């Protein structure tokens, strides 16, 4: 955004205007003379009262329509936005985002003095239009155009990126253009498979997190990366830490993309309350076990809705280069749910299946009044060292450095991982820098690992998760038949072997004999059932992946295990009540007042469900007996 609206904000000392008379009276004489010079009034006025009356009579008289007609298109749009807008204010950032540039309010020097106002300053005072002038303008000024979001059906293999850099020799900004290879990634099919695979890995006890921060360990991130469909967004070479020598300064240049999807899945599992920490390990909650029995789309929708509200993690923490977030700056960070809601609200306005340039999305978000702030205390944030270059130096121009970085992280790491959007991106190190003027950035190849996000598009799964549609029809998932199940209860990997996610399932239910052989084992299956796994789900798994129909011996084995697992059922906890005689126990168990709340559990013992104890005591008193309180 240009600097003019900030330097020349009309007459900023004027607030809460009531009338044009009051607005003009609040302006000093020298500035009134400059406004008067813009009017077709030949009189030479010097007294303030005369200047106020002269300007007021011109604006509220017959010349108003002619004066408005002399405004350029952007100035007319500025007037229309104020008088037809809900707030009645001119917001420079919103206006620039919607129209591509600021309205012309005139000129001033670098300190905001020596003003030379434009004709627009006769209409907008401070950020408002006086009510009597507004009433007159509403008679002929049309409503402004609606903000629009550009989109496309397809994208190219390469993307052209332009960046403006200040040329110290000429004192002007030069535009540089880059042609960068683009990678596109469809996410919804992978998300539906990854969702179950990650929860299964957690259920198997193989995911650990920090007891202090609940952030994933490096080993857990690596374990999840190995089971993801198609892997992470960036390949192994790009994710690794790389250190290179800067040719000009002989300094080390730091560049690390790291993991995106694996980290996101671990945080999403916790934020959606499908998993919780038990010591250092993540374990599935009851909700996590239950969601595995539902359709993946429903589980992803629930995960998305809960992530929007969770407070367990602020995505901005993933912008590693910006320090101070957990120290003094923690109290200044804004509500993450508010930020997410602003982005999700605009995301819901995106057309399904259409590619949208991230920069266009960002401008549209601001233009439609959804702008947010990452922090209220930018002076607590810094790059490099705390003693130098805190981000308060950004002033009113923090959007691309702070808010857009947060948006990219939210979209790339969480929305894309959940299959809500497809993404098209480049290596972040290839994106032209927009942070060169910030202290401490000399050795950064990029400011955040998400800088490479260029385009995205809302998926049909995303429309379902955003509740734009009630139904979601998942694409047909081809299941590879990679197992040979033998009559001796052994399961052998055939061909190219099994997928990592399938191997996790086999490890849960079967005993591993070798790298390519598993054996059906009753104790192992019983242990899985006790931990919440479903035998029917395992049977379906074998049916789908077995090259031949399951042998009769295997079918009989699974039937036998099913019958044994169903033979004993947990019907809940009870309180055991002992009577002095078997006759009394039989009497209470069959009395019409108490029999609904108890049953015999031996000659002299009654079993009372814990949830029925109060009703049992009441009915027992009606029979003429009382049950004393027990310490047990």
C-alpha cells in the first residue's frame, strides 16, 4: 500500500463529526484557505468565520453535484464507500485492497506538513463525511461496486512473480520479474487416508510429544511422515537443514523448510480432542476411537471445526524466524480463534474447484472488512536479536510480514493437510524477498517455510467441512491387493510389499514373524480388542487386501475369536448390597418398588447399578428398610 493515506489522512484531529459547520470550524485558517481555493468562488476571504460560511454554502448549495463530478473515479469511489458503508468511515487499507490503490487526498511533505489538499478533502474530513453533507450526496451518488475475488480454472507449470525493490542509485522502485516452477498438490484423497492412518499410529502408542509444550518429537514427526500418502509437501532434500555460503559476505545462509503435514497432524489430533497426552505419549480419546468408526469426511469436518476454536497452539509460532512470541510478546498476541474465523469466513466465499492467487485472497479479505492483527505489541517481536530491529518499525505496514505469513501457515499447514484446499507452491527460497529492510534478515533464505504458497483452491471436501454443502461423495479409493493369507494363519506380503499404513494395522492385530510375514495370533487380537480396536474392521481389511478369498481355516479362526470376544460383556459398574438373610434378598429383588433398580447376585447379595443407587435407596425406604452410607 502507498504511503499517501498514512501521511495525508485528511484532517485527523476531527472525530465524531456532527455537521459540516463543525468540521470546517475544526480546521485552521491556512488549511481553510487551501480548501476555499478549490472552489469556484472568486471572493477573497481571510476571516475564519467567512471562510467556513463560504465553503459550507458552496458544498451544501447547487454546486455540490458539479464539484462531485470533478472528482476522479477513485475519489468518487471513496465518497461512495463512506456514505453507503455500514461504518461511515474511510479505511485506507480496505479501500486500497478493493481498488488496487489509494484515493488522492493531495500531497504533503515527508513529515505530513505543507499540505496541498485535493478536491476530495472538501468531502471527507478525518475519515468521515459530515451528516448534512452526506444527506445531500446520497441523493445522487451511486452505491460502490462490490469487492470481487479473481479466480481461474487452471494454472501453469511455471509462475511469474514480480517484486519491487528500492534502487538507491535512482531513488525509485525497480520491478523485477521471476519465472519459477510450480508444484500443484491435490489433497482431499490423501487427507481421508492419512486421517485414519495417523490416528491408528497414535493408537499403537508410537507418537510422543513434549510433556511441557505438547509439540511433537522429531521421531514422531518422522514416523508420521513415513505413513502419509504421497509424503509431505516438500521432499526430503528441501526439508533438511541446509547451510550455504553467501558469495558476497562469506556468511552462512540459513534455510530450513522442515516438516509441514506431519507436524500439523499431531497438533490437529490434539486440537480436535481425538488424542490427548498421557505422559510423553499421545493416546486416543473416546472421541478418537469413535471417529475411526465413522466416515473419514465426517471426522475431518469435526477436526476442522474444533481446530478453529482450539487454543492449544498458535499457528504463528511456526514462523520460526520471528522471535519473542513466547516471552514478553505472549500477552500481546491476539486471539487465535478470531484470526482463524476471519480467514475461514472468506475461505467459505471461494468457489469450489477454482484456483485463487494467494495475494488476491489476501486483498479480498481486507477489502471485505475481515482484516485482523497477529499482535497488539509488535515491539515485542523481533528477528535475530531482541535488542535490535523489533517489528514496531513496520508501523502500519505489517500486513505482508505478519498477517500474511500467519494466513499462509493456516492455509498451507492446516487447511491443506485436512484436504480442505488443494495447493500450488514453489520452493520458498525462490520467492522474491519482501523483508530485506528488516534488521537481522541478511542470513535468511526465506522468512517462513510457507512463503512458497502461491495458489490454492477449495475442494469438495473443503466445501463439506465448511458446511457449504450437506453431503460429500468421496472419490473411489483403489485398495491394492498386496496380501496372501494362507490356511496356516500366516499373512505374507506379495509383490511390492504393503503400504506403511497397512503394516501398522497388521502390527496391531497380528504377530510379526519377519519383515514380510505376519501370523494371526489370538492373544494379540484379544489385546487389540481390549484397546478399542474392532475385529470386524480387521476382517474387512483382510478381505479387501487379500489376493485370494480368505481360506476356510482363517474364516473359522476369525469367527471363533468374534464369538469369544462377544461371550463376555461389560454391563457397567454396580454396588453390591448384602442382606442378612437370603429371604430378605429375594423379597427386595422381587418387590414392585425395588426390583427395577436391583437384581440378585448370589443368595444374600443384590447388585445395584451405580446410576440407580439413589432410586434404589428411595424405594427401599418405602419398603420399610434403610441402607446406611458406606465408606467403601
